[in-house]
C-alpha cells in the first residue's frame, strides 16, 4: 500500500511541477506559488473529514517546520522551472530530495543495502552530468568552459529544502492524519505572501493562466496527501525516494507537450538520475 501511494505521489508531483513551470512562464514564480498553495489549501480542507486524525501540538509544530521548508522548496523550484529546462531542473531536485532522507536514515542508525549505495553514487554523478550545460552566448575565450545552466542553483536549493520537507513530515504521528499539513500550508502561504509584499512582487495571475495554476495547486496537494499516507505505512527512505521519481512524469509531459530537447550529456544525466532513484528505492 505504501509503495502504491508513493508512486501516485510521484506521478502527481511531476504533473504539478509541469503545470507550475508552465504557469511560471506567464506570471511571476511567486504569484504562481501563492495562488496554487491557496487552491491546494481548499483541497486539503475538503479532504480533512475524509481522513480524520488526532491533533497534537508536536505534530502541528512539525507542520510549521514543513511549511518553512516547503515555501522555500516550491518557490525556488518554480523559479528554476521558469528560467531553466524542465528536463534538467526536475531530476536535480528529485535526486537531492531522495538522497537527503536516506542520509538522515543513515545518521539515525540505518544501514543502506548495496542497491541504495549504488543509487547514491549514481545520484552524485547525475547531478554533475545534468548540470553541465554550455553557456549559449559565451564569449570565445570562455566558450570552452562549462557553466551552470539557468535554474541549476535554484534547483539545488529546492531539492535540499524538499529533502528536509520529507524528513520533517515523516516525524508526525501516524494517527495525526492530514492535520500537520494544515499548519504546513498556512505557514507557507504566510511566508510567501510576506515575501511578495516585502519584495514588491506582483501576485497577479492572468486569466489565461489561472486554470493551469489551479491544476498545479490541486495536484500538489493530492501529492502531499499521498505522501503523508504513504510515509506512515512504510519506511521513510523507501517512500521518499519513490516519491522522488516525479521527474519521469515532468520530463515526459515536457517532451510531449513542449517538445523540449536535451543534449546527449543531459539525457545521460537524466537517465542516471532516475536510475539512481530507482536503486535507492530498492533499499531495505
């Protein structure tokens, strides 16, 4: 059951990222995040009575931690997707979001199986390959040098924050239901709203993009719900890495609908990244 929920989580996260990246090309990334989070909050409120749960102060505080990590993760991700290539940005965030919970498990005394160790090695190689993109308009003297492609630094920050998000949400009690997500979403909306006001960034969404933003918010919350249910039914390391397979659907949608094209090095990095996540998911 946990594996199935984690797979659904991966598919919906990937579709949400695709919609978010698409919308962020038509509005500011912060506006997309704020409005999608608000729509997701409505979805969460509708799902609360269906799942139930026990409210505890400790779980709500973990929700606050998740909200802070999630606000940074999603904000940086949509910024990366808006200025970078989906097929490059998404795998980097996924690798980091998968590796960090595994390292956390190691620190807590777990010993990964050989497939997990192979997966971590693949992940590190993949980050190098996927990040190696030549600067399009580089000066002749610098053309031979490699540079980080647009969106890569933001993707690294986002993936790191997602890793901590997964860890914090897993610390809640199994019988807490979806209540930790309530504080998570409230905190993230407040933080992002304040950031928009402080930076004087427009939160306006054009009518043509609102449907995409709404789909992004609904899919993202559906993925969060699936993750919470999965992580309380299976090991953190397994659920986190399977949930991090979401680049598969993001890349597929980008290739089919946007006709994105990557170089051979980037495709190799994408393949190794996804293979690394699969290897980690085999850990027991």
